């Protein structure tokens, strides 16, 4: 099962809902690992070192820095931009589906958008 890092701006209701529906999903928040207030490159570096796919609502800057890491040949385990327009329930379902059906490193170097459909 893949491991996630929830960016500081990701709705905490999504994180709580994922863990409530499947307590085996490995998801931590930047606040939980001492990265509160850290800039995007620092969050991306930490996620790469820990092998965690990032979940974010941040379309403005996080995606840009993720692509810069990829272009520089640096590790980027994956990033999912969760649309603020998707319902919390749908976001929870999709994250659990991704967690349960993905293989390790499947999302390496990829930026994807939720909902996947």
C-alpha cells in the first residue's frame, strides 16, 4: 500500500474520513511530522525522502515545484491535487481506492488530479 503526506492546506475532514473508513491507510499530515509552515520545496523533499505521495489542494505552487523536481531528475513519489470542487466523500473514496489498488512507486514522477474520472 502506498503512503501519503497530506499537505497543510488539504481539508482535514478528508484525512479524518480516510482514516475512519480504512485505518490501514498510511497517511500523515505535514503538521504531524513537524513541517507546519514549511515551503513547498521542503515538503516535496521530505516526501521524497520518506517515499510519500502528496495530497494537496494547492494548484498554484505545489504543482509547479513538483514539476521542477521531475525536470531536475529528483525523486518525486507522486502528487495528487484534490479539487476543492469534489465532495469530501468522493475525495475520501478515491484516496482509499488509490491506496488499496496502487503498487509501491506506481505514481513516481506523476502529478494527477482528483477526481480521476
